[in-house]
C-alpha cells in the first residue's frame, strides 16, 4: 500500500505539467462549450421566435389557402354539374330526335310499301279496266235494251202502285162513310130506345099502346127483326136490348157482362175521345225495342304499341246483348242508326320513344266480330281490311310531355247499318252482323286508362 502511494506520487510528479496543461485546456474547452451553449441558446431562442412567427403566418396562410381550395372545389363541382345537366339535355334531345326520325322513317317505309302496292293494284286494275271497257262496249246494246225494259217495267209498276193507291183511298173513303152511317144509325136507335123507356116508365101500371098500337089485354110483344139484336127480361119489369154485332175484337171476348173493355198496361193511358172514340197514349218515347244503349269499360290499361299499321280492338267489355258481350249486333234484318262514342283518359306511362306527332284514331267494323279481328285494317289501304276510320285527335308533342301528364279525349261517330241479324253465341263473340270499335295510336309509352265505349242504337225500319 505504501509502495502504491509513492508510486502514484512519483507518477504525478512526472506528468504534473501535462496534467496542468490538460486542466488548463479543459477549462478553456469548458469556457468555449459554455460560450457555445450560450450562443446556441440565443440562436435557439431566435430560431424559436422565428418558428413561432412562421407558424402564425402559416396558420393564416393555411386559412386563406383552405378558403381558396374550397372556393375552387365548389366551383369545379358546380361546373361539373352544369356540364352534366347540359350534356343530359343534349343527349335527351339527340335521343328524341333520333326516335322521331326513326318513327318517321318507319312511317315513310310503310307509306312507300302501301304506295307500291297501290301502284301494282292500279296497274292490274288498269288491265282489268281495259278488258272490262271492251266488254262493256260489246254489250252496250244489250244494256240499252235491258234499260228500256227496266224503265217500262218500272213505269208499269208505278202505274199499278198508283192504281192500288187509288183503290185503297176509295176503300178508306167507303169505310169512313159506312162508319159515319153506322154511328148515325146507332145514335138514332139510342134516341128511340130512350123514348121507349121514357114512355114505358110513364105508363106505370101497364102498357096500353106503343105508337098508337093498342095492346091486347095490356100485353105488348116487342120482337127483334134480326138476329144481331136480342131482347131479354133479366129482371121483372126490365127489358134488355143488346146488339150482338161485335162478338170479339182481335180474339178478345167480352167479359161476363158482355162488355169489351180497353185496359192499358203500365205506362199506357186509355181515355175517351168524344163523340165515339178512344185515345191511347204513353209518356215513354221511344217505345222499345226501337232503342237500346250499351256501355262497356276496360278493366285494365289499354296500351298502344306505336305501330302505325296496327288497329287494336276495344274488346268484349259490354253487358250480354244478343248472346254476346263484344258490343252491339243486329237482332234482325232491319235498318239501324248506330251512334258510337268513346271517352279515353290518356296518360304518359314512361319516358321512352315518342314520335314527334301523336294521334289517337277510332275505326268501326260493320261485320261480325271474328271477321273484324281477322281483317283489322282500314278498307282504303287495299289489303283486305274491313275498318272505316271515323274519328281521330292530336294529343300533343311527346318531346314536351312530362312522365306524369294526363289528358281526357272524346271520339264519336254515327253510322247506318242493315245486317243479317243472327248470332250463334260462339264463345261470347258476336258472329252476327254488328258494329265493333277499334283504336290505333302512333305512340309508345302512352296508355289509355280507362276507356269507355257507349252504343246508342235506334231501329228505323
């Protein structure tokens, strides 16, 4: 231990100068470090102040830049929405214009086909007309002869009709005169009978004479001179004079009192018409079965397919009449006035393809129902159709129609028919002669809801 201390002392004495220099350097370095630390603290303080100032400026700049960013962002969104809306309008306009031109092209194609067929038919008809004309030229002499004979026959028929009319007028005049005479004779007989009754009542206790003729033992026999007049004594002191010229009237026999009574049914009035007539009348006009009214309404939407060549039947929505429910059909071969009216509520059902011009048309088929269905085309198109277009209406331009748009429409027509008047009730379809309704619309995406059709039919003959 002692050796170590001395050894250390010797070591320090050997390196004491170096240690002194090192200590002095260490003090210098410590001072420099302290100075550098103070300098750095001052610089850090200055840098912190600059950093705080920069943070303040950055916060203000961030608010300004955020406002500018939001303004630019909403401007971009508004510009995008505006351009999208404008592009949608342009696309819709292009779509409608394309659809309109497509529909018009289809219409023109159909018209060209119809015109082509019409030209072919016209050429064929020209050949037929030439042949017919040659035939008529060859047979004109025969036709003139037939015409002369027909004129002579009609003149003879007219003369016969006039002669029969004159005979009928003479017969009516004779019957009128005879009736007047008969009325006068009956009035005279009534007066005479009343005088006899008055004279008999005045006698009281008996009959001594009649018109100056004295009775035998106060007994007077009154005897009828013909079998039409009978005299009976139903009760003592009573004579019943009865004229039996009228026994029945149209098979109707007298009642128990041998009286013929005219009794009117429901709605029929019978009153006296002086001096010798009856007046029979009714407050109802016209008297059935001269008039009938049928109304049918669709239970679902009535859709149009948009094809200009398609005529769609209204269908069988009527009450049962003449064995069927598809509309009115004749019950006999007489002449009828048929008034048809249709009420439609037209609504846009979807935004789809619309032509630029929209029409709803109505046609009538004057035949049986099944034949009308099989030949549902207008007769003027030379394609075997049996429909007559009778009414139509323009319902607006679809390009300006909203999807919720609706409107009411009325169509009507009157026709005169004379049919076969038969119906075998083929599954509810009228196979007899009738009038049936068809509709056609040059539109798509539009339905009728509902549709009501009414027939008002009057029998003429």
